[in-house]
């Protein structure tokens, strides 16, 4: 393998660092008295505005502290509406469902509170995303008890909550209620959401039933429906069904393919190493007038990197640089992983440093790529160095990361540290799976060790 299979570092620079142009300096003109006075007034106004902003922030933070601590019944019923609503919105956006429900209860205690259908719908959608269908149902009942108007949007939110948790009997029962409730009939959004939930668990038979029902009810699928189907078929390797869905989509004049359609199709072919098909699809989509997004280029980079087509990967990076596409965390992760797979650790480390200099925070995927690369070359010190970086960060570690760490420790012969990963997983509430156990067993057995530790791991696999 060549020492530098990927393009040199200057091709990997994000546009923010690689497109500075030289400028000739002209003499600085003297400021007139009017200009000086104007700037002085602007500076004073900025200071006044800054003081007012600080005052508002301090008052808001003080009110938020009351929200967190609920100091007494008298005060807790007279909180500022804007601050309570902002606190609730922040928690809903961050999917902190327990905290959001606590703030909502506090909201309902306020003297100025009036029931709002939209607020309930936002909370039900959040609970659905957090796999809390029972809580979502309770809010739906509370919504009715408080006299809120129940419409198809509120029903759809609850259908989504059931579907996301795999409670399809409840979701389909609710769908029947919607069909028999005047003014709450399911629309294309309701069906699309339920179709997406079914596709997540590969229930293609239920999807066919839903599509047939849509035809009977006269509900026409839209671009979102088709994109959901194309993406699911592509991810599960059902290429014939994916292509038929795309053909059907093209037959609908009001359902034109968009960048989401393109990205789903490219990902399907790229992840299955059908690079030529991926490139043909890219040409056809772009010639039809669809502009690629940063996500499109990330998919191309990832596909070329995993197929070891480093020259084409470099061409994509050059294109991104030429047309000022700013790199995202996904772009950095893809490129770091590609350099690591190619064994070019200097380039990998360069991109990692560049990532941090651009103030883009490394995540679990970033560290996983680094550890995998160092494990492949047997560099135990660098693996420990990455772990020190993780200890000094607040990154959330998941099961794939720990399995990657187990594999790396096993490769470099750090069996004590490898066993210690189980303790790390327990502390972080991550449950080991079969991959974890098998990787550990393989590391021990390959070194002629088959003792009590290995038997414990075999018992763990049985559990």
C-alpha cells in the first residue's frame, strides 16, 4: 500500500481555512468629526443595550432557578410566562421528558395558564420519541379533560407514539377510531408516520396493508411517503422494491424526487459496494435538477472510503473545497475513518487536530475510528491516550464504541484493560452483547488462555 493513498492535507481543509484571499491595503481615511460623534453614540448605545440584555438574562435565570427548585407555592404560581415556556421548550427540544413533564405540571399551576392543544401535541410527540407511549396516552386523556379540541394532529401524535414503541395493535386501533371520528380522519402524514414505524422493524406486510388502505380511502402518498419507503428498502437491501418505488414515485406528477430521495438511493448502493450504480444515480439525479447537499457528499466520501477508492474520495473533497461546502462532524468522522482504514495515521491525526481547531467537538464515532486504527497497528499507548481524552470530555459512549475498544485491547494484548471495559460499561449503564463476549473470548483463546475468566464470558453469552 502506498504511504499516502489519500490526497495530501491541503485537499482536506474545510473552506473556512482554505479560501482566504490576499487583499491589497489602501490608506485608511481620516474620520470626520461627524463620523467620530456617530461612532461614539453607537458605542454608548451598545453598552446600554448590553446592560439591558444582562439584566434580562439575570432575571430569566433567577426565574429558571425557581422552576428547578419550586420555592414555595405562592411564588411558584406567579412565574413569568415567557421563562416557564422557554424552560419547557428547551426540555422538549432536548428530549428530557421527565424534566419537561415536571415543568409542564408547574406551568399548569400558574394563574395565567390556559390549556393549549399545540403544547399538548408537542409533549406527546416528545414522549413518542422517548418511547413513553403510556405517558403520551395520559397526556392525551388530560388534554380531553381540560377541554382542548381533539383533532387529527393530536391523534396522529399519539399514533406516532404507539408506532415508535412497536405497539402496532394500539396504533391501528387508534387509526380505526380516527377513520370513524368526523374531522379527525387520517391524512397522508398519519399514514406516512405509521409506515415509517413499521419499516423500522421490517414489518413490510403491514406497510403493504397501509398502502392498500390509503388507495381505498383516496389518500395519495406524497414525497415524504415515497422517500420513507425508498430509504427503508435501500437500508434492508431490497433493491428491486426500492427501484419499483422510485418508478412509482416518478409516475406521480405531484411527487417529484428531491435531495432526500437522492441521498437514500446513493446510500443504498454505496453501502452495498455498488459504486458504479451509485455514480450513475448521482449523475441522473443531478442532471434532473436536484442539487446535492453536504449529506450527499458525506455519503459519497463514506462509500468511496470503505471501498478503498481514495482517488475518487479526494476528488469529492476537492469539489467540496472548490464550491465552499463547510465540513460537518460527519464529514470529519468519515475522513478520519478512511485514513485510519488506509493505515495513514499521520493524516488521520492531522484531520483530528484540524477538527478540534475548527471548534467541532469529537463524538463517540470519532473516538471509535481512532481506537480502531490504533488497534490495527498495535499501538497500545495511543489507545490509552485516546481514553485519556475521553475521560476529560463529556462524550456519551455507546455499545459499538465499547465493542471497538474491546477489540482494540484484544489485538494489542492488553487483556487486563480489556476485562476492565466491562466495569466501564456497567458504570455507564451500557449492557454488553454477544459481540462483546465473543471478542473477549477470542482475545483470550488466541493467546492459549481458557480459564475461569473465559468460562465467565461464555456464561455471559448464554444470558
